C-alpha cells in the first residue's frame, strides 16, 4: 500500500487501492479467450463486467463535476439526472461493443486513474458539497463511496467467475507476503512488550 493521506481521503484511497489492485489482477489473469464467458445467459460476461465497472467509475467521477471522459460522453446538457441517463445509455453500449482484452484493460486502468486523481485532488469542502445523486440529495463524498462499493461488488462477481472457470485468484503471493509482514510485526511488537 502507498503512504496514507490523513482523514477520509486516506481511508478511501487505502480501500480503493485494494479494489484497484485486485480488479486489475483479475482483468490480467483471465485469458482473453475467456472474456466472453458468463455464468448464465442473463448475466454480464467477463468483459461486460469489467467495462461496466470502468464506465461506472468514469460516470461517477463526472457526476462529481470532474470531466473524466469527454471523448466517451461528449457534451452532456441538462440536470444531473438527465446527464446520468445519457451516460448510462452510452455505458450499456460500451459493455456490448468493447470486448477486446487489451482495450477493456485500458479502459479499466483509465477509469481507476481518474477516480484516484479526482479523489486525491478533491478538498474536504468539495467532498462535503451537496450533490443530487440517484434521485436524491447526497454529497460528493457519497458518490465516491457508491463507486467504491460498486467496484467491490463486481470484484466479488469476478472472483466467483474466476473460480467457476477453474482459475485461481491471482493474488496468492500478495496474501502470503502480507501474512509474513503481519507475523513479523507481531513478533517485533511482542518482543518490545516482553
């Protein structure tokens, strides 16, 4: 993990980094020929899930007032609700047409970079700013939280897909490395206490 910023931004970015790292690892680990795989006809394929997450990230950053993807969405007019509906329609089209692994990963990386940059640059006052979202009054902070929850939701979906395809989760070495660090910290902490 990178050095943590203080306050909410630091907490958010710490959790975001977990989702970012694992989504990127899943996207890389799943073979290109399996990007069309889906667990049932009524659910999104691997590529559709990844594009859905990436497009939602870009849309949610745009809702906060940061122009994250004008090349994808063009000039959007009207209130937040009508702009969101236009972005959702565009996103649904992207899910069906953007299927190449390299292009999907590029969009995912672009969206993750956009979220990280927007959150890092946002001031506390900006995060507290009232924002219409999902049919009601919210704050910019809650829009970012919705995005984080959304990424984790679909990361879980991709973990289930990976296991259903008979592939291992691509972070066994991270888990082992983290476990060793925790054990080392525990040993050094107990040595200080004794």
